[in-house]
C-alpha cells in the first residue's frame, strides 16, 4: 500500500500543529498572560536567614577566595558556579531577547551592572533547606533606562507583564521558566528584585499586605525604613553606601533549624572592609563576629572543662551553649517520659556541650560530652539516663528474639568502668556501622553486616555518649589520666574561650574515607574518577594547613550583642600562602556594628 505525497504532507502538518499545541499548553511561550505563582511561600521579609550588604555583589564570591584556606579548597569553581547560575543566566537571556525583539539599546555591559552596583541581598531557605529564595534591594543608577522602558514594552511582550502595584509603584513579572518568574519594582533611585513571584503574590496574584509594606519600605527614600531586616540581626543602619562586603548568616539556618536548643547563639557575621586607597587590594582582610544573647548562655559559654574531658587529636570539635530545659522537653517527647523528666534534665546539666569527630571513627559516630552540676545531681540522674538509653537507643532486630509482638532489640549491657564510671551499651545494626558483625558473639542476631556499639557513660560529673563506644573508652581514659586530653595542646588562657577547633590533617583523610565508602556500588568507578579529579586534590590541599581554632573575646555581653572572634592557627600555612591567619580579628568598634 502506497501513501501519497499529499497524505504525507498533511500528516506532517498535523504532527507539527499537535506538537505546537503541546508546547504551548506546557510551556506557554506565546502570548499567555501571566497568572501568578501557584506555589505560595511562607516567609518573613523582616527576618531573612542570610543577608549581604556589598559594594559589588558580583565580586563577593571572588573576594571570599582571599581567605587562603578557602582559596585552596574552593578555587575558581566556586566563583563560576554563582556566575553561571541557571537563574542568573535565564534572566540575562530574557532581557537580551527583549532588547533584541523590541530594538532596545541595552548592552551586555548595562545588564551586567545589576550585580556590580552597591546593594543588599536577603535570602530565605526553601523546603530543601537551601537558601532558595532571595530579594535584591539596591540603587538602580544606570538601570533607570531599563526600568523606564519596561512600562512601554510590557503589554506587547510574552515574558514580561505588569502584575500590580506596590504603594503606587508598578510591579513587573519577568518569566524566566515554565513555573518561575522574577518580580521587579523601581521607584526613584531604588530597585527591588524578588526571585519568586510567590514571595510577594498570593494565589490570586495580589500582593500580600505585610510583604508589600516591606517592599515599599525597601523602595522608599527613608534610609531608616529600609533597614528593618537589620534589626533581626541587631545591626545598626548603614552610614552611606557599603564599602566592601558584610555577610550575616542566622544560626537557625546554619544549624538546620535546631537553634531552639542553643538560643544564645543567633548569627555569624563576616566583614571585608575595602582596602585603603594607598594599600594593595590584598591588604583587605575578612573579619568575623558572632551575635550572642548573654542571658541565654549557660555558664557564659565557658568551655575549659569540656576540653579537659575530650580525648586529644580530634579532627573537628564544636561546643554549643545548650538550653538544657529545651533538651529535656525533647527527650521527654521521644521517650514518652513523664513531665518531670524535662525538669530533671534541665536542672541537672550545666554549661555548654561539645561534639567531636575523630579520624579513627566515622562522620556518623561523633563523641558528645556534657557536664552535670554536682555529684548529687549525677546520682539523681543516673536512673534517668539508664531508662532513657534503654527506650531511645536500638534498632529493630528480627532475629533478636524477645516477647512476641514486642519491638525486638539486643539487650542493653551495663558495666562498671574505672573510677566509678557507669556505662550502658547496646549493639545497633546498620550497614554504616563502625564495626563488622563478623566475629561478634551476637552476629547471628544482627540484621546487617555491621553495627554501632552505641555507648553512654556517666563518669563523675561528666556524661559521654557516642555511637562508637571506643571514643567513650578514650574519654574515660582521659578521666583516669591514661590518655591525653584535647586541653593538653591548648594555651591555658584560651581553654575557656575556644568554642570550635578543627585539624585539617586529620579531617581531610576522614572525609576522603567516608566519601569513598559512600560511593554507589553500581556507579562506583564513575564517581570514584570524579572524586579523584575534583575532591581528593582539594582534600590534599586542605590537609596541608595547621589546626585552626575559633576563640571568643574574654568577656561576653550580659544581653544581646555582637562579640568579636579570632581565628587562630597552630602554625604557619602552606608555603606560598602569605597570610598568617585565614580571618582577621575585628576591633571592638567593628564587632559592635
């Protein structure tokens, strides 16, 4: 059977029309009015998760590489990632297309100035925990011509639409993808850009009142009204355009939402002041500070006793001023305990806690250390700890036996340690465990080829916990003077104020080993080659650096305020690196700003 040319042509035309209809229905590239962002976002415009004031936003990633350690670890890949970001390229492409189709004299240099002007970038986290949504507030300067043209071409453009007003100021939507549009508004010398329409508009494409007021303030000539986001970080209003960079990141974002357990830490700040005109560009250095609430710092964040209890040579350690009342309430919920459990935990524990990773163990098995107020409090807490450990720790082991219908787990092992220490341990099956099941006396009862020897210990006034029991044994040896403590290698005057420490020479091999173990078996060769080309050289460069510690100022405020911090290195950086420290210490006046 032969098919005529006419039928073939008609079929081709029908296929092309069907394809065009499908493309229009899915992507709407031709003449579709903008109908708003269906996905609504819960954001507080006055409380961003991160904020950056910059003399030139486009230079911020490159200036971060002035820190020697970051320069060796991140290199130019970090800069190129943000310069070649999909959203940025889509917006630039859309504007170039508009300029071409409407015969506008917008040069690439003019469009590039969006990120070369002084401005403020505010960011909020998305559902995936990343800083997904952002707002840019700046002086429009050379972009005035662009914004003035938008009102003229919007009615005739398929990607650009006028979607409303903010306090009398036109609001435009620039569609840069099938489900994403940027919002732009300009008034006087001010410009505001929002990364998602749903940040400002509701399901009916109308501005949400509270957020519209915030945007109106960012567009106003009143400098004080524009500084509302700074108040959440206890920062003073800027005096004139920013010089250099100021980056502030909230502790709630950095802690993945766990800040409720240490509310005394609110934010970290990094400043790069512009170098003096007579100095070279390399003379500008990063300085850092932390926002704390002294009234919510248990024990004034004194960490001396923790470093004396921790085993020596950790790959990384961090201390946190834990709110023990909040921790007690959490333990009460997960253990179905009585109400007095929260009170018992809150009243027994005192001061900050520490978490450390060691190269001999795994990233998923750190050591936790906390202090109890007194011997009497420790005696009272002992049965509480035993009960909590038995309830909370354990994995389902179908071969472990036990009562019918019960949640089968291996039994808790109790034993006495040196110096009157009490230990509770339980083997927990996991393919990522730190010990192989083969050879263990309970191997037949395990549901995986490896397990964690999870251990909790009470030694005097110190509580120790780790999924890897060998780290608890090391800490008990420190208590018995049979193993060196982390404090032994620290200056005595800095033990109380050192809140973070990491040793690159120990951390790098730990990360390499864990990354290699995590490679998917079905594509191990592919990922291993990528790791050898990109990850392992960076880790080798990292390992060449000496140990780094973060040291607080000698005195902390009684209330809310910024405190200077000092990054100290235990030796010289690798050959060829001129700076002696990765970050400089801010002056008292700078830290207070």
